[in-house]
C-alpha cells in the first residue's frame, strides 16, 4: 500500500514538473504571428522551410499518387464507387480511415498553411524593405534602436520605449555601429540624417 502511494506521488510530481515547464513558455515567450516575418532574410528562411516541408516522408511515400484516383472514386461515388480504395473512405461522414492517406493530406495541409502564412505577410515585408543596402543589413529591432538613438534618445529611454533592457540596447547599438562601419553616435546621427530616416 505504501509503495503504491509513493509511486502515485512520484508520477504526480513528475507530471507537475512537466506541465509547469511547458506553461512557463506560453504565451509570453512566443513570437506573435504578425511579428514573425519582418525582414527579407526571415521570409527567405520561411520559404526554405516550405521547401523542407515538401521533403515529408508522406509526400515521398508513393501515396501521393493515389490521391487523384481516390478523388475520382469520390466524384463517381454517387453513381457507384469503383471500390478500388474501399478501405480509404467511409461514405457516411467521408472520413479518412487509412493512416497513409491521412498523412499525405496532413503533409499537404502543412505546406499550404506555411505558404499562406508567408503570403499573408510578404506585402508588409516588401513595404518595409528599402533600396538602401546598408540599412537592409540591420534587423528590424536594430533599425528601431538606430532611429531612436539618432533622434537623441539615451540608452535608458530607448530601453523604456522598446520594453527591452539597457544591456540589450547596448548590444543592438554595438551591432549597428559594426554593421554600418561607424564609430560613434555622432556618426550614426549624421548617417541617418543623410538618408532622411530620423
């Protein structure tokens, strides 16, 4: 009886740790979908991810070639199903009962959803993209920090404005100066004024 209680407590403790470790990462630490793709390089990475999703074992299993035949059976199902893929569809709710075909549709929906995600955001990225190659070297956050510093904000004011730490502002500024090959805030302000981005 005592061993049973100890096992129960151990399982409950393990479950509590597992659940609490997952809960602390959601949703505060997640990236909002509208901020997920903000630069051309992020869009390029998303497109590479779309190509990678095409490499799904479900799409390369040979089952993808069955879909036109299954759809033909569905179209002609009213007049009489050929029965070739009789184990695939139940006609009362048209639910897939074949895990291989389910995985093909799941992989296709993954590809389609990723494409839609990129297409929904690519216009905003295109609008935010400039012809200035130097400016395009900076990430979106680095551009925000750069603009505020060029306007005369202190690191503390930038941190408060962007809800980040002063150390993060310093890191972004260091990256900005390095990428633009500038040595101080004065040069950065002049650089930004020349491009009318302040």
